[in-house]
């Protein structure tokens, strides 16, 4: 967007009581990320230079999540729920600073794409004072209609107020809006409470802009971009859409998925080239898989790093802090947690390695375990390169096994073993 500055205002004040949950709606997760995190990531990738999140009272958890994702974000509180325009004006102090573009986005629309937000900003750069995101649902019942004349947007008509002809309009209001930075406050401050609920409606901004002889336009997008979430059923539906997007992106980048509809990804999953993923694999947040690795069926990875050419699974579990080097083999029913498995090392079946290092080329036998927890604290185990840990051995941490050492089957190791 060149040198244009942009403030994104994310409205996250909804309680989400229809979710039947004590957790704030925008903190529910899909693809390993909160709804709010996905929206803020889209904002960042759309080129926003500043961001503000509007929360309700006592929403410390929402504010903390926003700051985790975007440390420089400003938090504003909407103390009373008096409508969408009232919520946006809670961030008046941020809008009062000189910016070119202001985006208004809802925290429960996690499928919004950066390219869609950029299209809205392009409309502002072309001279519009207001740009409204519209879509054409299969069933428009219940949605506000976008009333167009000569290519311009002249009004957003709520269905309850629409004429019969206006109800026949297929282009509906998606809720997301963009404003020219110089016009946003003059427009919003003219919005009144002339409606049955006595609230300040953001949708009135279009008619007000027109009355000020300012240009308003509609930007049409697909329904998924503006898909909002109010129930657990809608959460699941949105998860399915996002998973389809993520799988398609991964396969277009060169990942082979044998049965893609069975693989679940996180929004931040990273793949190298020529990775193969077999059916029924789950990737939690924070996973990187390097070139030529194979992830076999029914494996679960979470905050883990898989090195080049590594073989994982089937039925393997990589927990947070698992780091596998190149050509590592982690087999069926092997669990790795907070451990470095160095190049060429193998743990092929029925093993647990936690808080440890398994040296390059070492072999960790079937049924062997690292006893890393004494009931009070975790302790480290260090296994040297080329070491051989026999089946059903128990290594009681803290303990060190030297390079090339051989631990016989069934041994319980409570003292260091020399090289």
C-alpha cells in the first residue's frame, strides 16, 4: 500500500453467551490459534501500521492475548454496550492520530484474508471515504442489504427496515468496514441512536458519508471471508473451512498428503520441500517439518521441530520442546518431550524420552524410558553419541550415559555411565 499508514480496530467486546462457555468468544481456537490471534495476524499481513482492540469490562484475558500476538497493540474498553459505532468510538484516541486508513474488523471473523483487507484499503486510496465488505449468501434472510446506485454504495438497509424491493437485493453487509482517516471521526460522531434499539449503528456511516458528499463503495468477497462465529457449531464449521485452506496451501507448496481430509494443521505449521504426511496426523501449534521428512499415520506433533529426512511414526507423539535432527527415526508409540534427538539417532518403538539429549547415531531400545520426574522436579538425562540403550532400561535422571556406552536390557541406571 505504498506509504499509506493504517490503523486496524478490532472489536472484541462480545461476551459470546451462545457459545455456552466461560471463555470469552474470541479466545476460542481453530487451527491451533485463538480467533483473535487469527484476525490480528491478518491485520498485520495486510500492512497495518497500528492496531487497537476494543474489549468489554473485565476482559484482561482478551487484552493479554492481543498483546501476546501484537505487543504494540492498544487496548480500549467499551464500558457500556451501546452498539457497533459506540464500540469503534471507544478507540477515538487512536483514530485522532493522523492515519490514512482505518479498518474496522470483528474479532470473531477469523477467516478474513489479508488480501481482502488490502482490497478495502485500495478503495480508500482510490478516493472512497467508506468501503464496506459485502458478500452474496445462499440465503440472505437476516442480513443487512447493500443498496447500490450507479456503482456507488448509498445505504446499508437492515432487513427489518428494508422495502420488498430491497429485500430482493442479494449483496449483503459483511460487517467489516474501512474509512478514510481524515473522514472517520466526522462520520462516526454524526451517528445517532435513531433506531428501535436506541444504539449507535456503524451501518449508518454510509448514509452519513453520502450526506457529507463523500464517496462510499462496496467491496464484494466470498462468504467465508466474513464468516462470524456465535456458536460451537459455527466454530466447528469455520475450523473445517480453515483446514481446507491450510491443506491446499501446503499441497500447493509441495507437501504430499495421502489423505488430506484426515490431516489437521495449525495456522502456523511450517513445511519444507518434499514432506510426506500420511493419513490421520495432527499438527498442534508451533510445528516445523523440514525437507524430505515423513510423518506417518496417527502421529501427534505439538511445538516440535522435525529435521531433514526424519521419519516420525506411526503413532508417535512429539510434545513441546521435541527437536529432531536430520535422519532421526521416531517409531510407533514413542513419546518425545523437551528433548533433542541428534542426527541419525533412533527410538523405533515403545519408548519415552523426556528432558534429555539423545546423541547422534544413538539407539534407544523398545520399552526403554527416561525417568525425568521425581515427584517434585524435572531432571535432565544426557545420552552420548553412538550409545546403545537396551530394551526395558530405565534411566533415572539426573544421569549421563557416555559416548558409545552400552546399557544392557532391563537395567536401571542411577549413576553416570562412562564412555
